């Protein structure tokens, strides 16, 4: 088999640029987007929501993997030919407690350890709901999702965290909801309305 040569790493990318993707983005913003090429069609209207890890350290203590970072919701809203940006952290119980403590209080699923070494981590099985994997708007609710816990409900205009949401009684406290549900347009359970399909264990 022939081995193909590749350009050296020093010519293909800049290490500082690559590392910038692993830095915390601790600031929250809300502003009109002024720098737009062309014009936004007047009939285009709606909001694009995105979710991902925004905080990759807790007061200087780095997370071991970006998937352990606290969730940040980003929204770009378009209406009447204008665009508006807003981002907010999902204020989970763990996020609020760690901000107050100034250090990690929970282990992460992807290797992040709280301070104190092996003895502080070995028997502490608590997980922090980081609400950093997905965001959906369903049933008039904006929900920040993570694989191992309940959804967090957010205000779709301000992105303020309203608290845990149990999907009108479908979930019980402590039950998880997948961060990757799908919409089934052929669902026959809700008067021919689409269903949100998920899995459980």
C-alpha cells in the first residue's frame, strides 16, 4: 500500500488557532448584528438556536474534555430584515453551585476530576447536568438537553433558565431524556400531529 506524504503540521495549521477552540467563552452578549453582507430578505423570520460547551474551565480548573463543559445556548433571531444575537449559559444547579464555590464540585463523564485527588473522586458518583448537547423547541418549550438527565427549560426570548422540565409528567425526577430525539411526522398518537420520539432504558 502506498503511503501518501502530507505537509508538515507547521504549514497546515496554527497550533494557537487550534487551541482557541478549547478556551472558555465566559461572556454573555445580546446585540443587533450590524456587519451583514447584502440584505436579509424581509420575509425571512425565525430563530436559530444552538447549544454546546461554553465553559471549559471552572475558575481556572480546566475540564478534561470539551464534552464536560457547561452548556451555552446561542440564538440568532431574524425579523423585518434585521438579525439579533444572544447567548446565555444554562444555569443548571451544578453550574450555579460551582460558580459560587469557585472550583469544580463534580466529576465529569469524560474524565474531568474535581480537586482533591483520587480519594475525593473515587466514591463520589454524582454527575452534574451540564445541559450542553442539544437544544429543541417543542410543544411551546425551549429545552436544553444532555444525555444523562432531565431537560432544562429556557425562555426562548431571553434564554433565561426557568428550571428542570419533566415534559408535562412524562419524566419523573431523576429520569434522563436523550439529547437526540427525532420528530416522527407520521405519528398517530396526537391527532395526526408530529410526535417527538425518544428512547429510554
